[in-house]
C-alpha cells in the first residue's frame, strides 16, 4: 500500500480505509507540519492544525477531484485554509516568541558536514531569518513559506490559494524585499 499513488490511496480513503489514510498521513505529515509551523511560529498550534487538516481530509474525501485532481495541492489548500481560519481569530493577532521557542525551530544540523563554528553561524542566521519572517504581513509570509520552504511552484501555489500567479510573484518579491530590510544585508546575502 505504501507504493500506491495518492489518488489510489484517496480512492480507498473514500471507502473509509484507515490504512490508506495512515499511509497518506505518514507521506505528508512532516511537510504539512513544517508549512503550518512556519506560518504560525507555534509548535502547539501547528500540531493541532495538522490534526485538523487530516481530519478534514478524512471527512471531505468525497470532495476530492478523483478524475484530474492533485492530492498534494488539495491537501495544501486544506492546510492553508485551516491555518488562515485559525490565525484570523483575535487571540492570535499578536504573538510574541521567546528565545527558547525560536531556538526550537532550527532545522536539523548534519554534524558530519559542518564545522562547529559554521553550525553556530548557521543557527544564528536561521534565527534571524525566522524573526524577520515573523515581522512580515501574513500574505507575504504565506507566499515565502510556500515557495521557499515548501518548494512549491507558483502554479501550484496559485491553485492552492486561488490567486493569480502574477500576484503571487509580486508578493514573493515584495516579501523578499521586506525580509532584506529586516536583516543585515551582509547576512542575508550569505544565506542565499
């Protein structure tokens, strides 16, 4: 079942096959969690919204386009809408992070490929990028997370967000420009 395509698995999920659902969950859990986490900057919220996203997949399986649908795009659409809805609630309007939470966001480091001084520089730079990302308006942060961190194509993002590609490209470039303003230009060029 692990080698089945997403559409084949969704056909089984439509018939309430929990094994197929588990395979899809394991296949996309990390990517969706990372997307939501980078959007919200909260592990707790990201974990809750990950569960909510997959709950919606289970109960809305009949809405998936089994003919020509793209499961990954459909899943990101659900995750994005779930996250937008949750973050639009007043209690999340202002969110402040403590240093411990920011440090917990770091990507895994591969000790065999990096020197200790290089590791510290990378962690420091990643922390600064995360802090700068937090300062962006949601629609700029959203496009940067989807394009850069999730590595989706503008076409895929356009389908997910129901936004024209040209608008997304403009937002992406404007968001990158704003990130640069929040970062020391020397450090930002080192990250590229």
